[in-house]
């Protein structure tokens, strides 16, 4: 039977097919989480709002991308301006910042560290440290930093060859993760760090960093594995490779293979292959 004479598709068939496909994909994600040992999900404020059927999400477009919050404009850096003084200035600003609730109880602030003009920039979520043992030199956490060093060495980078920082500049006490207000308050710092360092590639480690840089709400397992872009006003787009955070990898070693593929993709990109 020709396409011209074929019966018309019922008007609800496509939505039904899309719903069935969504249910199948959701089932696959749940089975994947079970295989990782994830048996429950944290009752975050966002999840509770979703379950309360408050479905209106300000700033979310139909494509699923989240529009970045409007922030006050800042002077664009001059192309020849050295990164060092600008990064030091950002560190002082972060130490005196009180734009989110973390400022009242933070253990301290953790500036970025490493090569100030590195081709590779690594962005994590926030520094996790215990009370009484805070150090501004601990970027992710003692064990996480040690694993990061080994991961970078595997693709030929020493600590001084890369610049490592976090989305959240405060080191909060142990407890719930920083909320959206904290991320919004810190985004300007991260954006200016990127403008100062001008990396060729950003390795976004973890769910928070990937979503913050890409402005997307898909889970990390769907974002990782391919080069994407971070766009900002102070410079050209920067390649971004989302991957798993060392903290996650220490709990789920079976995900190291996928992370290794992501790191190899970064290595090839920087080598021009």
C-alpha cells in the first residue's frame, strides 16, 4: 500500500508512543541505578516540590534547557591581562561574599588551584571537609583530590598543568548539599575564573558542574560521553566534557571505565585529534 493511500495515523498515536518510550527509558534508568546500588533518592526540596505537583518551573524552556539567571554585568577582561592577579582578586571577593546562606556557617572558602593559563580546567561541585580539619588547599576532599591527581596523570597531566576549581566557593559544614540560590550566587565567580584562565577544555566533574555549565537538566549519564560547549560573554565558546566526580567513582568503581573514555576524549581533543 502506498504512503498516499495508507490510513491516517490516529491523532493520539504519537503522544502515546512518546509516553511509552519515556516509560521504557525511565525503567532503564531505574534499573541502571539499582545496578549501581542506589536504592533510594534523597528528599531534596526540588523533589518535594515536584511531588507536590508544582510543575511550573521559572526559567525553563520547552527544550528542557534552563535559562541562566540574570546577573549584574561585569567588565570584560582585557585579552592581555594576566590571569594571576584576577584570580587572586576573585579569591578575595569569594572570601567576603555573603550572597547566600552558606556564608553564615561555612568552614571557609576554597579558591581554584593550579596552572593559571592551563589548557585544561577541571570543575567540581564543592569542597567536602570535616569541621576542625579545614584547608583551603583541599579542592574536592582529601581522598577525592588524590584520585583526581591519578586520573589526570593517566592522560599526561601533572597538578600544575591543570586548573581545578568548584562551582561553589564556600566549604559548607557536613550536611545537605548547597541549593540553587548558592549556585546562582557563585556562578559569577566561576564564569570569571573561566575568563581569566581561558582553557581550551573544561572537564565538568559531577552532576552539579555539568548542569551549571551546560544549563541543562538531563542526568549526568545522558550528558557525559561527548564534547559540548560553555558559552560566555568574555570569550569564545569552550569545549566541555561532563564526566563523573571522583567522589562518585570511589563509591562506584564500575563507572571508572566510562570516565576513562571521557578523559581519553579530552586528551584527543587537546592533541588536535
